[in-house]
C-alpha cells in the first residue's frame, strides 16, 4: 500500500516562499501524474498544480507564475515551490499521485493527509 506524507508547510509572511515536499512509500508500478491540491477557507478543495510523466505541467490560474511543481519519479516524490505567497494561499495542501499499482490494472489516486500553509498579511 502506498502512503504519501507531505512536509514543508508552515507560517510565512505575505511575499515569502515555502517549498512543499511529498514523499511516497510503498510500491507503484507506474506513475502518470503527480499533483497538489489545496483546501482553503470557504472553498472546496481545488487543483493547484499537476505534472505529468511527460513533464507537462498545469497550474491553477491563481498560482501561475508564482508556484512551480517538480518531481522525482525514482523517489516517488513531488515538490511544490511556492513564491510570492499571498494570504489567500492559506490552506491545507494535499499531494496526490495518479498511478497504476500493477501491470494491466487500473490507475488510481493516492492522497496524502495534507500540510498546513498559513500566509500572514
């Protein structure tokens, strides 16, 4: 069974930076994509960024130009570099991996339990 553990969250002032990491343990046959979602106050969980096996990336409009997602497939680790943070970025950040647990099997989502990011004014 795969487990994801996020780290790197914390309290930062507006305009500051944080780097989130998500380390996976267990085994996955293949990975199609890795991403980050967040749960912000008063909003539903939203996609923040995703990176595919081909290296393509997609970002929420609200974070484009400020956040950068990267990955280390060998370590099954995904990172989120967050710069120019704003108070509205405050929330719980969850990493997820879309992967195939075994050959020929269906792909599925794996989720971490989240890390808190708080951005003060």
